[in-house]
């Protein structure tokens, strides 16, 4: 009498089908990860440029590198219908150039003013 095989497990066909499904999923998700990492690195470079622009703006506020020849203008602030104040100011602008992770030239610009 022939002994019947009672062991349970996966057949070779089932394993191959499971591996094929897994390979399809990995192939479909790989571009998503690549795109995500590219954006993470671009964000890091932009953040670094923003930090440098912020630092340059603070140096201008501290009097380091303020352009003495900058034009002085007047800012008028109105309170209601009758009250207003005029502030003499110098416009300050800082632009930092950087290259994103795709090689595109970008810039970060901060604009503010210094009261005179």
C-alpha cells in the first residue's frame, strides 16, 4: 500500500506566484521612493538657503552691511479716519541663490525695512 503525503506547505507554483506579485509591487513603488527622496533633498537645500537669507537679513538689521546709499522712503500707517503716523524707512532685500536636487537654479528672497 502506498503511503499518502500528509505534509502541508506551499507548492513551488504558489511560491513563484507570490514572488511575482511581490516583484510587481516593488517595481510599482520604487519611483515613489525616488521622487520622495528627491523632494526631501530639494527641501533641505531650500531650507539651508532660507537660513542663510535669514542670517544675512539679521546682519543687515544689526548694521553689518547696510547700504548707506539706500533710498529712504516714507511708510504711512493710518489708524481709523483721522490718525496716521509716518515712518522714515530704508528697504532691505536679501536674495540667496541655490541649486535644487534636479540641478535647477532657484533663489530665496527676503524683503523688509529698517526704520530710520
